[in-house]
């Protein structure tokens, strides 16, 4: 648990881990240069180990915590969330019962101190909770992060073999999941109720840290999508979506030496036009199988309009195209 000025949220977060049922645990709390007194107010418990980060920033704190860990399983937790009492027990059981799964997440329930959770975050919660089996998580990995970081649970050796966390311009957890995916590792989540209550507030890192900006996520996707495509023997692709998201993805792929041969779009106003000096293949809003099969593959789906991704997925699937080979969901 890396902590930087968690304030009043820290004590209930720590207590929720110390109250875990049916597991033996050690909670390693890494103080990332906090200036408040929240850590000093924590209860005395022999299972709670508080250490000072040797540097600054969450990546340094996480990697230092990993170095101090002694036990075979690692769970992530943040200093502002609440773990349900059976979270660790159920994740451990799931991991032991699913030997082909390497990284375990959990369903989440967003909450705020007052008021309703933003609609965008509520939709993200529903999306996360719908992805539990390894195949659906893998197929959606380039859409958004399907494993909230404070739900992650894995063998310590898995995290060590991946080299720990990278200090990049994008979120360290999404970077780790992409690296794990390219290394052939598999993700899963226990069915049933949410195992983590994920706090939403104005100062949460995903709202304030520039690494979580949309452009940084696109840069991360382009970085790892390009490597994924090359592993499949592809050095070129098409991009479905000639709007801002598709154009940014195009630019990121180009920087990683993957050539976009065409854009695909349903907007008839773009007929006979180009974007980034690339042709735009216009198809109907209810495209025929022949139209879809004429798209240059692999095709990266970079349409972020609500509901559009599912409609495109359904059409491509019904046309007999194969996900993660002929097309990849990327927004």
C-alpha cells in the first residue's frame, strides 16, 4: 500500500485489510513522503509494517515495497479504498483454483462521500464488472484498464518476472497489464459481489495525475498495440474511426513504426477525403458482410462514442471476422 497524504481515508483503508478473514497477511505500507499525520495515527498491529520510500513517486514506492515483501502472494491496495472482508481469501482461492490464471482482479463498487458517482465512472464500473473470464479481459485490454490496480492479486514471482513497475509517462498499472498480456499471462476475477469499494473524489490520482490523461492512455495503447501487431507478423493495419481518437492512435502507431493504410468511418461527409494523407473507407451504418470483409485487416476499433464499440463488434463478429486477429477493440 503506497501512501502519500491519504488523510482521514487511510485508517479505514488499513483497517479493512487488517480485518481480512481466513488469510494470514502482512500489510506493507510505503510512506511516499507524506506531510500529514495520517500514518502516525494508525493502530499498532504486528502485521502492519511501515517503511519510508527511498525516493519520490508511486512507482519507486511500489518497487521498494515489492523488495520488502516476504510472502509468495502480493495484493495491491490503495490508502483511500475499502476492501471487503473476504477479498483476499476469495482472490487466493480463485488463483489456486485456476492454475492458468496469473493475475487476479475483482469486481468493484464505486462510492463517494456525498452525491452520486459520475455517469462516466459508473459506466466504467459496469464495464469492469462485466469482464471476469480470461478471454473477455484479454479481448478488452486495449479498450481501457480492465483490472483496477487496488484489486490486483498475484504471485510475487509473477510481478518479479515482469520486472516490477516501469516509470513511464502513462499509468504504471496499465503499463504492467499490457506487458503481462504481451508476455502471455492471463487475467481473471472471481464472480459474485464486489470485493473492493473504490472511492471516487476530486483528489484521486486518476483525476489529478497527468499520466492518466486520455493522451497518455492512447500513447500507452499505441506503444503496446504496435508490439502486439508485430508479434502477430503485422507491420500495418487500418483504424476504424477518423475522429480525434482514431487520429491520435494513428499518430502513436506511426511513432512505433506501424503503418496505417486506411481509416474506416460511417460518416458520408468524409467520402473521397483523406486524414493524415490516408484514404477513408466509408461504409453504411448497417454495413453488409462484403463491406466489412473489404476492410484491410487487422483493423483497430478506435471509436469512443457510447454504444458504438458494441455495435461494431457485433457486426464484425457476425461477418465472421476474428477478434484479436482481424480486429482489435482499442477505444
